[in-house]
């Protein structure tokens, strides 16, 4: 009976460590709040230019973060099937790129809010 209890505890801790170490898929990363006031002085052409730049960076980060999350998912699946102790060595987890992605999503939302209030045509 004690062996079963110990096994369950070790399995639970392992699962916790594994899922904490996995990178979050970019479509599951929450948007950080950014005030629209930060962009209130931008003209329509400035907003359009800045939105293009930020959307380009968002696309780059999305691809990188998706690749990280997919790799972690693959490693976890392989580890669960072949040799579970390898799961302790998963490289994943969210890093500064996930924070940047979250912040950029908030900035883009704020800029769209300003563009809408100024009736800008962003193309």
C-alpha cells in the first residue's frame, strides 16, 4: 500500500514538473493590457506604419513560440512512451519572448482602438 502511495506522489510531482516546463502555445498566451493613451498622439500614417512593424514582429514570435511548444509536446510524448525520467530535462517553459509576445498583442489592440477612434483607414 505504501508503494502505491509513493508511486502516486512521484507520478504527481513528475506531471507537475513536466507541464510547468512546457512552453505555452502562442495562441494560449494572454494579451497584456496596454493603455490606448500611449498612442493617442500618433497620426494615422504613424499608426499604420507602427502596426505593420509590430504585426511583423508578432508573426516572427508566433512562429518561434509555436515551434518551441510543438517541440516540447513532441519531447513529452516521446518521454512518456519511452523513458519518463527524461521528462525532467525538457527545455521548454516560457521565456522573455512569450512576455514580449503578450505585450505586443496588447500594443496592437491599443493601436487599433486609437485608429478606430480617429477613423483611420489602415488598409
